[in-house]
């Protein structure tokens, strides 16, 4: 108990120190409120450093650096991080194999403004220190079979910016470009489900502080990432499929680009992959439960009214909502949520002591983030509290690493690694692993299950739900640019079931698809290119109270809001006319 109390006190002190430091207010320019700027224009703006604010005059979230360590013999990597060491934003050390970076993950620039697809996270400092620090190999080893980030590594970080902020895969856990769909702020970042801030595209704005001839980040395989030009200022040519190449001396490095993959498109060097992410890497620790996306919200402001408080302002239509939070002297975090109608909800959370990685060891828990966090003192039931309009929510980001192998399916076949077809975990609930024997390692759906084939429903398998599971429900859906489409709804699946067979029709009750028919609607996209689809399974503590004539996906999600024990999502792709 003494050790736990001491850990709680230490964590509270960290939060108090960082919050008391203050943070820069969001700059007044806002690309989404200026009709002259598209997201592609913004990529160019970032590329040239346009519209970047002056150094903030307010204090920042900063982590006090430890005593200056000895630099490694080869000081190139140390020089890259040195500007932020001098600012005491990070601290660094090294041994004979790795360069370690400690930070709190909060950058020195305006945060969150410009996000149009918001999952209700806010930036909180993290403890990327000690054994939970970021590490970069001092001597990268070229991989015999370089790994791509296009179909894998959709969880956790793939690189570390020189300001100590992690960089995640530009593709979110659904395989979509996070920048193009509006999930990122004006600096290419957002918060994960542990309220941990991270980038998803190359932070080229850092060149203003480190200089154009210096790396702006390091991939977790140890190779540096430069901006849009060579270190000598010349034009970049001859990039390989990983977005990298060798210089005249044979030294490999990556480059930022204005289009996908934006930074390293994989790993030229050796890395260890586990559960769809580079392993090991630090974990983010949650203080509050993760929430669900807020439909139609755009973040327009992030300020610090007092040294220990923050206010996030968002707009839905022509009305504003607010998230205000403040750190108390005892380490508690008090949140007040004001929705656009003016309704206020308050919650208070106490930090948990930082454990050893939860569920099986260290690993990132941001977008591969935790499901819960410190308990709210006045914790509401699931579905109460701040706005949680989950009616159109995308699949939650996947959870952090798990030492356990996914449980075998009913056929005896173990589920593939989660990155194979995007099985993801729930927000407040526990996670389920969802797979399909019909979907191969490429994550593509065979034509048999679409309008171009037999049009039958695919087989689906999932691990057994937690104790108390009485039934399951299923939804199959697709997020189109302008709407969410629902193809298949099944509920009332018996609690002892862990699969639906191909062309299933006699298990559970089939709800209504978007055509208002109680049947499986095979995918039949009219647009070109690869489309991404999702099958979500919900483990429920009771049978949903849902009239058959009204059993749409929206109605189902509303009916199960307070009875969901666990959920998981299988993500796959299909392209009409593609070879199978």
C-alpha cells in the first residue's frame, strides 16, 4: 500500500507540475473556417511552414528535464533532439544500444484546433519516463524483409518526433488517412483514447526550431526522418517504397512527403512487431474513461483560463460546446462538459498508480489506448455523463499490446494478429477479438460475399464475451464521405454462440439494413477504388429491447448503450473488379 500511495503521489505531482506550467492558446487562424483552404492546401501550408504562429508567450506544458546525461559517442541523434533538451521539454540518455527520450508528450504549439472528426479526447501529459521512455536504436540494422505500414502497424507509434511527441501510422486503425478525413489538428496531431497527444503525419513545422538540415523525427527502427528537402537543401529524388533512400555515403534515411505515406512508409530497419505495433514502446496511462465520437463537431479553440485549467471549445452547427478541466492539489482532475444545448455534466477522476503495462507488459495505450483509467468519483452509468452520441461512431482504436495469443476460433484456428484485418477494441467496454475465416492475410473480402458474387453473408467468429454475457449483436457498416451506411444488423444471438456461419439466417434476429429490409445487404459500391467495411460484435448483459420493425443500426446502438459489456470490430476491404 505504501508503494502504491507513493506512486499516486508522484503521478499527481507530475500532473500538477505540467498543468501549472500552462499552455499556449490556440492561434486565431483556422483552416476549416476559411473556405479558401482545403486539406490538400493545408498539407502545402505545413510543408512550407506557412501560418505558423510566433513562439507562444504563455507558459507551456513542459516536463522538467533530468540532469544532463552523457551523449552517445555518435552524437548525430543527440544533436537532433538537443534544441528541445535545451528548452527542458525533454530529457535524453543513452546506453550502448539505445538512445532514450523522456517526455510528457505535450508539444509547444497550439493543440486540437481544426479537428473535424473528434472522439472527445483532450490532451493530458503522459509519463514517458524511466522504464517507460521512448527508445531508438543507436545502430539500426537493415531488415532482410522490410515491413510496410500500409497494411500493418496500425496501432501505436512508428516514429518519435524530436520534440518527444510520438508519431502514429498516418492510416488510422480503419486503414483510412487520418489527415484527409479530418481527424487531425492544424499541426497534424490529435489525442488518443488515453488523452495522449500524438502526430499522424510528419511534423515538418519542427524545422523552424531544429533547422532544415536536421532530422525532424526518428523512425523506431533507428533511421532519421528529414523534411521535404535533403539535408543540404537539394531536391529529394529517388525515394523507395518506404519513402527513404541512401545518401552519397550510403547512409539510409526517410523523408517527409506532402502526400501519403507522409513519412516512413514502413521500416527499412529491423523492428519487432507484436499485435500490430512496434514492440516494445511506451504506454500512455489514462485518467478517465475514453468516450465516443461526437458527430458533426469541429474544434475551434483550446485555451488555458488559469495555470491549472484548460478549455476546449467545439462547434456543432452554429452552437458551441465546451470541455473544461482542472487539476486539483490532490491530483484529481475535475471535468465539466457543456454540450451545445447548454446542459452541463461534471465528473471527477483520481489518477491510478502506473502499473507495468496492464494485460501483459509495456506497450502504448493511446490510440492503442486503454479502455478505462482512473475511476471517476461520481462515475455515471455507461451512457450518462458527457455527450456520447455513438450512433455513428467509427470502430474504436485498437487496444494496447497483449501477451496472450488471441483465443482459437471454433474451427481450432487461431485468430490472426489484429492488424491483419483490423480487429479493434471497444471504448468503455472490454474488447473482443473478431475474425472471419473468409478474410485472408491481405484483409480483402472475397467476391462471393458481395453483389458481384453470390451475395451471401460472410462467416464471422469472435471470442467469448466476459462473464454475464447473455446475448450478442452484430452490425456491418461502412463510413462513406457523406454518411454512414449499414448493411447488416443481427441481435438476439445466444450468449453461448461465438460465430455465425456463412449465409447465416437462423441465429438471432435480423434487423433492418439501410434499405429497410431485414436481411444481409451485400456490398455493391458504385464508386471506384478500395472501400473499407467493418463488422462490430457486441457482448450484451441482456437482450436488447428493440421492436423488430424499428431494428435499424441506430436503434440497436441506442438500445444497447447501457448493456454492452464488450465489443470488437473486424475491418476489411473490397474493391469491385479487383482480381481475387
